C-alpha cells in the first residue's frame, strides 16, 4: 500500500507542469541549497485549500525562503488579506524577503525570531494557519496559534509524518522527534476535528470548532 502511495505521488508530480518562472527559480534554489520546501503535490493542495476556504488573514510558521508564502500571499492579496510569516533563521529570512519583493507582494508581514516566543506576541486573528517548522515544537506551535484561529478556520500542518519515520525504521537520533510527533497526532485525534492525509510527508488538517475544545 505504501509503495502504491509513493507511485501515486510520483504520478501526480509528473502531471504538474509549473510555468511560473519565480516558483521554478525557488524550487531550483531550494534543491541546490538543500532547503526544505513543500513538495509539488502539497503545494497544489495548499493552493486548493486556500481557494476553497477563502481566508483573509494567514499565519505561516516557518517562512524558509518564501516559497509557500508566495503561493498563499498571492491568493489572498486580491481580497486585502495579510500573510504573517515567522522565520528563525536570519539567512533564510533575508532570502525570503528578497523573494517576496520579486513577487511584488505588499501584503506580507515578516517576523524574524523563534516562533515558540513570537506567536505568543501576536494579537491578531487568523482564518488559516500553515505550520512547517521545527518538528519537535509542532504541538506548541499548534496550541499557541490555535487560540488565534477564527471559528471555522483551518490549521494545515505539513511534514507531520516526518519522512515516513512514524511508520518505518528511523535513525536513533530522531527518536525524540518521532515520539513527539506520534503523541501529537494522537492528541489531535482525541481533542480536535482532525484528519491525517498520507501524501507528501504527511499533512494534518484541523478545523476550528470552538465547542470541541
């Protein structure tokens, strides 16, 4: 079954014909510099989710070089929406800043710092939250940001199955991260309106329903 899913992902990726020059440039830069960005099929699914949920304000935890931020920022710009994005690495932060400028996006609020501290400083409300940062901190990122999510909003958690290490043998150095992610998934299933999708590196979706929690 897992092998079939892998083949299905490859089939989907081969069908995606990206034409946007900036997006292609960022994909090449990420590959050359070993910077993790969302996979092609996850990128398309993220865009699809933005289109059908039509959020205004988005919080992104983990800017990296601005790849996913550009995808989201473009879609909400026409509605006057704001993307707030947090990145801990200064070099990546500066690269993302240049890329947002290349994309001519004026609706991006960038924050340089540790999201475990920066999220708590925010006083905004969000309709959509995208989490793709330090895997060991996923639960804290989620709990801190969920408080600011509007009713009916969505939390989109990428890489929640961490390279497949949650269901296959993993290097011992990842033992703590794997345990935390496994516990986090159980926590989400038990306490929230949550579903887990097995493509990319695993996507977790939480719908905000205040009467559940």
